[in-house]
C-alpha cells in the first residue's frame, strides 16, 4: 500500500468527502490509502477518491473472492440469513476510517422478513457526522452488499439521525482497530 500507481484506464470514482461521482482519466497518478471491503480509497492530485472493486483492474489489482464471501455462503446455507446480512454489513467501510460500519456502531437496526417466499431486508444506519457527503455512497454500498446475498429479493438501507452517533457506540473490536483501547 502507499505505492504510486498510474491508472491504466478511465475510472468512475466517488470524490471524498463530498460524495460526488467523478471520472479519473487514464494515466491519473494515485496512491492507495485504504483497501477494505472491496473498495479502494486513493489519494490523487485532486484529493481523495473511492474506486469500486469492479474497477480494481485499473489499479493493476485482480479482484478476488474474499473470506467474507465464504462466511456469507456458509450462513445462507445454514439458514441464517440475518447472520449473513450482518456479515455483509461488516464488509462496508467509511472510506476514511479503517473500521466497518457494524463495529463503528453505525448500524442501528436490521430486519429480515419473508413475505410469500420472498426475502426482504430493512436496515437503519447512521453516520459519524450528519453532513457527511459520503452517506448516500456508504448506504448504497451496504444495500449492494446485502443484495449480493443470492437469496435476498430486496433491501432498503435508510439513513437515520436518532439517536445521534457517538464514539460510545463503537464496539470493542472497533476500538481496538482504532487504537482507542
């Protein structure tokens, strides 16, 4: 990590912290600052940006299945869809914080419902700061990760602000990763 890379092709990215979609041109010089949950936070001459896993090839990285994907498959096979949803949410990261949204204490509620044989998931989550421009991108990432669980028919991720998030909501695991313990 922190190696200088030149993009091998044009890439769609999300500007951090504003959350705007941008295009990084071929040949753009980047440095990967975080690689978690299948996305890459890169520093560019234009500031920070987030590149999706599907575009890893532009960074010269081969996207590969993760251990998290295997854990999800095991939970689904065992009939534990809610557990699989929680595991998928643990693969969603704020691009500036190296702790997943579950261990940051951002996920307030997760409901799995079966209606007429179809599986629906509703998640309520918050952000560390209400004005964070990355909120919609993080929520969309969470929804996409849930929808990637083969048996989920629909997923809704709602951003909520009550109760307000505080550092007290970070799990012990999250505190350890952040060096707060």
